[in-house]
C-alpha cells in the first residue's frame, strides 16, 4: 500500500470514532495546549487510534503570515507538506507515517503521526533542520519532519490538491 492510500486508511479509522475528531476541533480552536511548535505551525496531540497509531495535528500558526492566508491558500501550503512526505517516503526516507488534509472552519492543518508517541519518546529537532531525531532508549532514528518546502518551489496556485481535494479532505 502506498503512502497516500495508507493515509486514507488511517483517515477512515480516525473518522470512525468521535473522540479524536473532538480533540482535533479543540486544537483548531485553541482550546487545547500545543506540545510543540515550529516557525509556521503548532503541534497538538490528538490521541491514539484503535490500531495503536499515535496522532497529532500540525496546524498553521495564526500569528504568522501563512496563518492569515485564506483557506484555499492554507490548503495548498499544507498540501505541499503532505506531497513532500509522500515523495520522501517513496525515496525510502523516514517521515511521519501518514498525512490527512484537515479543515475546521477557516483553519487548515494536517493530521499526522505523533512522533513523540504521546510524549513517551523524545524528538530532537534543530531550528533550521528539515529532519529530527526520535530517541527511544538507546535507539536513535532520523525522521524528516520540517519538509514544507523540501521539493515544491512552485507557486501555490499551481499546486494540485490530493490530500486536500474535496474527495479526500477531512472536514471537522
């Protein structure tokens, strides 16, 4: 199963129960505390699926220029992240295991793997690095995480939506 198809499978699992959907809504409306942030996004823990996947929300920060784009532009920005994750995955690089394009009102984000496994493992990420390291005991794993602009240097208007297409986007 490819990265995109796996993401759609995880999306169905998340949509099958209201708990994670409600938690994601709270994160989008700033009713929950982020566990991490980057230059353009906040990260929120959403929960764990019945199959054991840890889930997080990567949402554009409203205090950045990107967070003030309209919903279509935000969707295109976050689409770049998802397509880059898929491409890196296809090249054999370690990335978050899935990406689900998600909208809540005028806010846009990506539901993705919580690499900290709900805070049980450490993720070390340098401010200017596109990758980080996940530490679990003595094990250290390099994961590409800050990949928004890794490949796509084309105008937003030319981005073709897949993860954020009407057919596949998760609407909360």
